[in-house]
């Protein structure tokens, strides 16, 4: 379900659209304006590096292409160029692989003040088994939240790729105790905050699993995999482990 833009975000977006037009006319590069969550102060392109590149990568990693589980390493290489191009194309922007004011404006429009994407929130992915919070996992709370943010932005890309159809998170972070309580190993991907389970009232589980192959997920488990006939598990582990036999995956 979409939510209205905040007054600040609406002003930021309008300013950036105006700025983009000015840049096109003058050929100059201008810094991005302030956003409630994070602001980019320079145009980024192939060969650049730094924390601002890593922040961009978190938000565009779901657009890097089929089977590409892009690293968040702060280096603007070929995969990042491809991911930015994919993001730009998906949202009707000029597709040049360069992150400038128009690209930032769309990101600012999509993200909330806590940096989560428009259609997902920390409230949906915090501790399971009724516990809430982010403690008791296989890594510290800050790392759990960072991993969840990466997963949510890739889920946002998946949602858009599926025609902006709603996706519902049925499970996110689990403490080790909770993971064992629901039949897990106690040290699975959910305990790191890297995994979320998804369902939808609008598209099939196989459609979700199929689309997830293009959205930067290293782990995909769905119908036909034991215990996954009623949801699709996606995670941002390194490498690639996919299994949804009933969907041909």
C-alpha cells in the first residue's frame, strides 16, 4: 500500500527535478539536496568509490540483473553501473548508469526517514515469535538491521518488477531461540537479518520466486522445497542457492 510523501520529501523531490533540468541546460554538476535519511553530495559513476557508493548500492542492488547478487563494497564497478541502469529504466529515467540528481530524486521519493523503502518497514521484519526487536541473533543488533535494510530494498525492487504488486512479509529477523522454536537450525539466515519470507494476495508464490531471481537474492526457497509451500524465502547471502522445484527453480 502506497503512502503519501512527507512535506519534506515532496519539497526535496521538486527541488531535485528542477535542479536536474538546470544541470541539463548548463552541463554542470550540482550536489544533491538534503533528505531525511541520507543525501548524496556528488554525481557517482564508473570508477568512483566511497561510503556514498555503498549507500547507493544498497538501494539499487535489486536491479543488477538475473542471478547477480551484487556486493555492497563501495566500488562503482560494472555491476553497479548495470544496477543503476536497471533502476533508472524501471522508474522511467534516462538510463546512462550514472547516479546524479534525477536518480537521487527517485531514491529520495522511495525511501522513508529511517532509510527503509516505500513499501516495507522495520515493523514488518523485526523479531519473530512475538518477541520483537533485533537481539539474540547470530550477529549484533546493528548488523541485523543493516542486513534487513539490504533485504527490504531488494524486495522493493522485486515488488516493482512484478508490476508494483503488493508483497507481504510473514517472517523477518528471528533470534536464535525463535528460529529453533519454529523448527529452524537456530543459526539460519533469519538469525542474521538477511532473510525475509514473502507472500502476496495479487501474484502467485511461483511468480514471486521467479522474479526474485532478477532482484539480487542469493537465497530463494519456495514451493516444492520442504516447508516452503506457503511462502517464498528470500535472502541476501553471498553466492547463490535457489530451490523452488514446483516452480521450475
